[in-house]
């Protein structure tokens, strides 16, 4: 009887000690994270380096069209910064894509009277004949597949006018390249897409997914496009002469920039922070995405120079070719397939910093939201107070999620103004240093947390689990339509 009581006491005491040990260790980890976050945040705001890095990218290097000389200069600039910050394994990973240099784009109304329109080529648009293309304009509304079906054979040989705004439901949105593709399949001579930005600004996006378009495609300023639409709605005929003369330069070399802070305990396990370095050719791409690049560079500097010990290796990757269809991140994932089981987390920053930080966005089907509650108290002072899962599709994190890798984004609070994105107006003065610094401090803290958390946030998912998730999010139809489903190696495209 006494032995049984003694055994029971020993069990209770042991259990209590275990609980206290767990509590103590957890508390120690929390204190260490708080101290690291305080050092990180102080350094970000005192040094204020991020805005200087962004100024070089936006004001001195400027537009960074994938494969261009400016893009190469930007890659070299970031490569040298990584080395100066003391990172290791700093190198470029080149790959090839279709190349283009923007040229002349002119559109003039000839009938019922003469009027010049403000236009710019979409990315990777083919050219009209050197003498221009003369044709009537036909309005296809927003430019969904259903819109094209409604108009029918009247599209043949005409210049299509499409746009204006995508619906709020992303699954129902029709991208510019899809509108151009629908027009080409219906026999249109060219496609004009109305810019959603007021003030005479055109907006450039890809006219084709990963290659050149089948027909010439331009963005027309909001005011000119809506004027054309009103004329057509009133029954008037519009005849336009369109001229586009871009330079198609075949295959060009692009490069991803890679650097590391080696882990001291589990160096084979990776935490990745990425952003795309490329931009379109109209503006210098200050927000999209010199902003994200500056956050990556500052996080690398802080974690390296402050010598904040990392259990896991932190890898920094600046992707190229994002604007043309996430090409750089696709190539990276393809080249590093053998390492993906060891990627604990991928964090992507694309225009992060236009708003004050507000929520953590765990991408994909990996259930990491409950684990992230551990870092929320430390991030609360920066405004990050909640976790809200969405689904990725339009940035480089997508290619990691598609391979079952846990991924995370930092979203802002309030309403983001990006009406001027992909236009001439994406310039340096749009960026607010305090928002940039707060987001940088939050990202650097998240990276430190993920790199030092004793347990992994989630296992990597199987292809079957990823497919099920995409189907649940209604992404499978979109991915099949644009050819991404097959490109990712998923079965059952038809």
C-alpha cells in the first residue's frame, strides 16, 4: 500500500516538474524572441537603411524588365550588398526566358474624326506591320470568355476593346493575357485593354503567359478607353490606326540572386525569404517590387550583422521573371526540388510595406496558423494582431505552395492604394519609410522565430493533398486553363 502511494506521489511530482520544465523552456524561448525582436526593431528604425536601398533600385537603376541590362545591374547591386553584409553562398542562378524591349506604341482614331489615344504596349506583345494596323473597334465588355461568346463572329478582323475592372472574386477574374488570348482565338486583329487607373496612366501586364502574344496588345488610358466605349454604345463607328514596334530579342538570360546565413544547429533545414527583383518597363517599380527587395536586403543585413544566432539556415532569394508568369520562382523550385523536404517555411514579400503590418497570412493547405500564435504577442507592438488564411496565386510563394511547402505572407491593415501600380506612377515618393520599417521589423522577427523554433511548423504536403486544396479553392480550373496545371506536373488536366 505504501509502495503504491509512493509511486503515485513520484508520478505526480515528476509530472509537475515536467510541466514546470516545459513552462520554463517556453518562457525562456519567449523572452529570447522578445529580446531579439527589440534589437531588430531598434536597428531597423535607427539605421533606416531600407529606404536607401529602395532609392537606389527605383531612382538610380529604375525599371528592371526581366533580362534587361537594368535587371542585371539590379542583380549585381543586391549580390554585392549580400556580400557586404557578411552572408555566405552568395551567387546568381541564371535561366533563360523570352526577351523583349519596349518600342513605339501609337493609336490614332481616324473615323469619325481624328483623335490621338494614349497607349502603351502590354508586356511581350507582338508588333503590328511597320505601316500600322487599320481596323474598326468592337467592344467586348470586361473581356471574359462569356463576353467573347456573346459578341460572336463580329470580332473577326477588328480591334477588340476590353476591360475595365476585375471582379472582387479572384476566381472569376480574367487576366489581361487571357483577354488577349480570347481575342486572338476569335480572329481579332488586335486587343486594347482599358487601364483601371485614372489620370491618363496606362498599365502594363503580360499579354501572354510565359511567351509572346498572338496579336498586338496595348493598354489604353482610362479616359480614352471609356470615351471609346461611350461612342460605341451610342452606335458610332470607330476606326483606329494602331502601331506597335517592340523589339523581340529571342531568348535572354535572367537570374535569381541567392544568399544565406548558415544555421548553427540544423544547417540542413531551410527557412526562405523571397521577393521578386524584376519590374515592368513603364515605371521604376518602387512598390512592385523594390519595396519587397529592400525588406529582404534589410532582413539579411540585420540578422547577419547583429549576429542573432540561427538554428536553421536562412536563405534569401530574389526572383526574376515574376511579372512574366512567376518564371524565376518556378525555375528555383525546379532546380532545388531535392531540398524542398527541408524547407521549414517560405515567406514572400511582394509590395509588402504599402500599408502598416496587420495580419499573418499562412498560405496553402499546411496547417500552421495555430503555431503562429506563439509569435503574435511579440509582433503586436508592430500592429500584427491576427492570423487570416487566404490562398496564393499571383506571386512567387505560389510555386512553393504548389509543391506542398509551408508558406507565409505578411498582410497590411486598412485599405491599400495601388491604383497606380504597373504604371509610370510607381515611383519612389509613394513609399513611406515608417511603413517600410515596421514591415521590415516584423518580417525579420518572423524569420528569426521560424529559424529557431524547436519544432517545425508543418510537414511538407504530398501532391495529392495540394491538388485537393486547389480544388477546394476552385483554383484547379484556372490553373488548367492557363496551362499551369500541366506545367506543375499535376495529373488529370483534361
